């Protein structure tokens, strides 16, 4: 019984380990998926807020400018070396967190494009 448990654990580790590494190997280390996905998601949240009339034009313009500034900063970081360093990723994530909070605030502040 004990031998079967050990054998099952070893087989489980052997089967799971390559799958875990395959995901990491498929994504180049210099392009973390998190930054680009978050940028895209936040742009979608802004568009959705405008479409649902939850974000005013002025708020949308400011949020879009924030997103553009983050993308520009990312471009500078990527050109400065071989991909993004951990401090650069941390800085971009901090900026994305701030903009995310601003998007939430804009969509929940009760102001609408109609002038409410």
C-alpha cells in the first residue's frame, strides 16, 4: 500500500512538472504576459464604461491619456535593454494599479456623459 502511494506521487510529479515548465517556456521571459494583458483589459474597461454611459468624456480622455503614458513608459523600458527588469515591471504594475483604481472610481462616481 505504501509503495503504491509513493509510486502514485512520483508519477503525479513526473506528469505535472513538464506541463508547468511548458507554460513558462512558451512565453519569452522578457515579455511578461501580465503587463500587456492588464493594459488591454483596462482599455476594455474604459470602453465599456463609456458605452454604458458611466464615464464622462473628460474622464475617458484622462484615463486614455494615463494608459498611453503607461504604454510609452513600457516602450522606453523595453528599448533600454533586453526586456523588462523586475524594478521596471514593478513600476509599470504600480502605474497600472493606480489607473485601475481611477477607472473604478470613474465608473462608480455617479457622473454620466449626459451631465448628471
